[in-house]
C-alpha cells in the first residue's frame, strides 16, 4: 500500500466506525466489513487499523468475532492525529541537495525545505480543525 493511500483509508475506517456506533468491543466492526465499505482488501484495512490502534485511536480484537472500535468519541479525533498515526505528511518531497558554488544550488535546499515545512504546518493546522465526526456531516461543512 502506498503512503498516499494510508490517510484516506484511515479516515474512511474511522468515519465508518463512527457511523456504525462502534465505540466498544461489543460493537466491533470486522476488517472485511470495513474493507467492503471502501472497497479495498481487508489486509490493507488491517495494516491501517494496526497503525490507528498503536496511536490509541481505536482498539482491535483478532480472530473470529474480532474487529475494531473507537476508543474516543468521533468529535474528539482530529484528522491531524489520523495523519500522524499513519506516518503521513503532505508528500511534497525532499529538497534537492544543491550544488556548492552555484548561487541557486547553494540556497535552494534551505528555501525548498522551508516551503515544505510551511506547507506541512498549514496542512496540520487545518486538519486539526476537522474531526472524524465532521466527516459524517455534509461535505461542504467538513472542508
């Protein structure tokens, strides 16, 4: 699974758990059901839910009758937390190395790195204002 897929899969999984009221082990949702709602392979869902569980956003139980459930109310889970949970970033890349002696090449790594950090900070700040509960509202209000 590519890094660019992890965040959307994670956000979808959390929104689906919220929609289904999966807030306790008795209401756990299987990876097969989560995968069918996307649609994607249950293995992909299990990889992402493992990351969400390590971050404490969900709990999981393996085996027959297993599944995942939220550990906090959907309104208390922000998308910046989700992005960090799946080791995500804005995927703008890494600044090139530059060339010593070149007036552009000597400065470009720092300049591009600063731009990437600014974009990451802006994305994180915006995602911090969107909760999993917001994803279940009309699309215009989630953005």
